[in-house]
C-alpha cells in the first residue's frame, strides 16, 4: 500500500499542495494535477491506484473525468468537492465514484478513505467468492471473471466493472437466485452496517444494473427484493 500512486486533481494550488504533502507523509506516492489534461500525463507515466478529483475544474470537470476513469479497471475514484448537495452526491456515485467527500475535508478521514479503497482494490479479484453450484443444463448462465473484474452475459457481452461493482457482483453471484440483504451488501462493500437513511447501496446497485442494461440491450436479472434487498435471478459461474 505504501507505494500506491495517488493522483490529486485540484485546481486550487494551496489545497492541492496540502493534499499531496499530507498523502506523501502517509507513505503514498502522491502527485498533483490541476486539470484533466495534466492527469492524462500522469496516467501515461505511471500506474495510478486512486484518483482524488475536485468537481469544478478548468476544462474537463471532475464528473466527466470520473466517468472516463471508470473505463479503466483498477483505478479507484474519490470525489472531493464543495458541491455537497444530495443531487451532486448521487451524480458522483452514479458516474462511478467509490467515495464522495465534501469540503472542507478532514485529512485523516481522507487518508482512511484512500486506505479503505486500496484494500478493496487489492482484495476484489483475489477474494471474489466462487460459485460452486453449476447451472442447470437448460439454463443460460452469466460468467464473472475474477481476474479482470468483468461480467459476461449469456450472449457473450463482456462488461468491465469497478472495484465496488466487482465486490457487489461477487456477493450476488455467490448467492445467485437468493436474496441478499442491504445489510450484507453494506458489510461486504464498506465494512459497516446498513443505515436505512443511506441510499449508497441502492445507488451502487442501480449503477450496475444500468451499466448491464446499456451493454446487453435488455433488462438484466438484477432485481430488488421488496423488504429484503437484491437478487441476481440468473445462474452465475465465477472463473
């Protein structure tokens, strides 16, 4: 974890400097950028583990950058912004941010978020649970690929997943066709009990469902189970 590259994309010079210096003091290889273009130069030079993004940036904004980074598996995204409305938070999570923090931020909280996200990034492929029950011969199954964080439909459409989506898909795959509670999902994804006032779980599930639907052109078998949580209603094998 100490050598992980953390890219801080923030156009306010003093805050960018403070964030970079603090993260370096925590043992990370932290680098700063003030625009999406400068982040591209960093990405071309070294493998970035986590990108910390402000929303209001000159040129390409943070939401757009986050959506672009979601096309590259293995990069975690933390939004750090003064825009703290529920709408902005939901937009950030829908786009694919792994965490959303509102300025002014507590440096120790940011450090904890980065470390937590790195642990999830490291553990998602290695600890993806394997479904041992084979699908029935007459059923078409989905395939979860633990090594490259992707899910393939019965029709052969392969969809790349973020670290959070991979952990969610792994949990649902391990209990395919059985309801999984929001509490189980919250513990697996964030190591905390589910709070009924927190819509984060619903947002992550909706993001995954929308991604699958867009890719395969039809409603995926990821459904809500009223009063319980969510269920992946088709058989899944993990490879």
